[in-house]
């Protein structure tokens, strides 16, 4: 039936690389997913306080169907500058979209981004007119170019994050089927809701989807039932735009933009399985989707797409628990 690929992270999909950079003094960071070539992309925004860039370009009916990179950042609106840096660096390499090849006219790299709110996490944010995110964007892109597995835990965009009252972080997971098709997820967890069960903070809501002991292997006590009004280790006093879960789901199956968006929409269920509550007015939850197109999918396409969406949700569920578990070790 398949299982996690060699790294058990999103870089198991050929053509995708992930880099990170942190600013310790400000307790913030940036993660960059770099595409070796433009890949088909989509987005689904569910949170009530999203902070995004270039998401409209991925809407159905738009001119451009591919992206060159995706940026996940701390810093709320300040973090959007990280995507400016990635755009400038890729443009300097000649990458980007252009209707015509015109001498002296640069192409336009397509670099969507989403930011989480970590401004109130105790780090030094007295940066005046020089927030660190442009430099972090350049550094994270260079790290991505070097390749390597995803660093799980308090790295990149997850450096200053919190998951309810527990540490937030970067997480990732993959699944490769017997047919060779791979699905994977990358997530920066900074949620309002709790990722663990009330009264059992070593048991993750994601436990039914765990593969092996990738986030501790703990199971709920027999007979333990959820109290509907008990949110456990959720943040008790959220402010506006103070929490967000940012994610990317990807597959090497060949999908159209509309099919990639359907996989992305289905993947949102992965958040609901791992975080309680989720998609609140104070969350800025965003999920991006990618298709690298390396493998054709079988007919009927609707059934194959259903499988991919389900696996994307599962990988996202596992990624969330893996992120917080790594941050707590």
C-alpha cells in the first residue's frame, strides 16, 4: 500500500527544495520552497485573518498557472518582504513568466507567499525601517539551492511560532504509493487551537494517522472522550491575526490547475484532524498546492484525484504533529 518516501518530507518530490533562515534576536524566520522549474499551483485560504501575496494569480481563469517558488514567513505584513527578495533573486537569474522574450525587459518570477503572526512572541521587533525579512528571504533561498532534507522543529517560518500553548514549528511528511506517485506536505504551525487532546498533552489529535512512531507513538487512554467545550492546550486569549497555520501540499502526479486546487481544498481537512479548533476568525490559515507533473494519473481521473486529495490531507495531518513533536524534543 506504499509508505513514507526516503526523507518523509516534501523534498521527496523531485524538483522541490526547501530552505530556511532565522533571526534569533527577533524570534522569527522564513522558509522557501524552491521549484527547479515552474510547476502548476493553486491555493485555498480558510482563515479569517490571512496575510498573503500573489494568491490571486492562482485563481481559476488567471493567465499564469505555474509558480517559481513559495514563501512562508513569520512577521505578519513585514514578512511579505521575504518574497520580494526571492522574486528579485530569481529575476536576476532570468527566471519568471513573460508573454514575449523582449531584450532588456525582465521576466516576472511568480512567488506567492503567506505570513504568520509572531510579532508578540517576546523577540526584539524594534527594527524600525529595516525589518530582517528581505535578508532572511535571500538567505532561505540560498539554503534551498543547497538541497537537503527539511529541518523539523523551530526553524524557518516556525522559529518563533506557537501551537496553542505548545511550541510551534515547521513539519513535513510524505507518502509514496505502490504506483510510484508521491504526495507530501510542508507546514508552519502557529495555530490558536490545540494539537493535543485535553488532559493528555503527549497525545496528538493526529494520532490515528501516525506512521510508525514519527511523532511519539502515544495513544489516548481507553475510554477517553472529547469534551466539546474543552479545547485543551489552545491559546486562551487570542488577539486579531495572532495565529495562523501555513501549508504547502504537493504531488508529482500530473494535474491541471483546477485539479491541483481540488487536491488543495481536500488537504484542508488535514488541519481539522490535527488542530482543534481551526479556521477561526483569528486564524490566517492558508494551504498552497503544487503539481510537478512527473507521473500521469490513471482513469477515471476523478477517482485518482480523490486518492491524491485524501493522501494530501493525511500528510498535512502528520506534518502538523511532527512539527510540534520535533519542537518539544
